[in-house]
């Protein structure tokens, strides 16, 4: 689980995509307007990452807590992401709760319960 977080933190797109199953699904139940509700399959995820780039560079993840579940493939992860808005240099902080389903070492489902407000600020500053 920490491998996928590390790939996101370091901006290693290739490693991030390698950790996704070919039919992986990423979902954002709470998201800013204009952001897709879900991405299906590694190709769609790769296209999204290529188009969006990394709007934020992450410096650290703190207060990381992993919660095991009754399903051995599912883990819930809580953490605070601290970083910088790439285009402006402004500081960025986001509290995250994510639910991962991992099978055979690859993420098959990634539900990212982010607070959309910090992301909305980044997107607004990116558009101006």
C-alpha cells in the first residue's frame, strides 16, 4: 500500500501505473466540478495522469494510519498530504481517507475520499 502512496508522492507516473491492475478503477465520491467520478482501466488512468500532470508536488505524508478490514484485499488509509501547488508555489495540505483493494500486488480499486475544497482552490489558481 505504501508503494502506491510513495509513487504518488514522488510523481513517479510509471511506477504508479505499474501498481494499477489493467482493469483498475479509481473513484472520487467527493470531487470538484469538472473532475471525473471515476477512471476505469490502466489506459484511462494513464490518459488522465498525462493530461492533468501533477498539479501538486507532495513533500510529505504525515499521520499515516493503515486500517485492516475483514476482507484481506481491502485496506483503509488515512493521512495528511503536505505539498506545494506546482504552478504557484503555494503550500497545500489535504487530509485523505482512501479505500484500496489490492489483489496479487496490484490495485484493483482505489476510492479516494478527499476533501474537495483544497483541490478546488488549486484548480482555481491553476486556471488563472
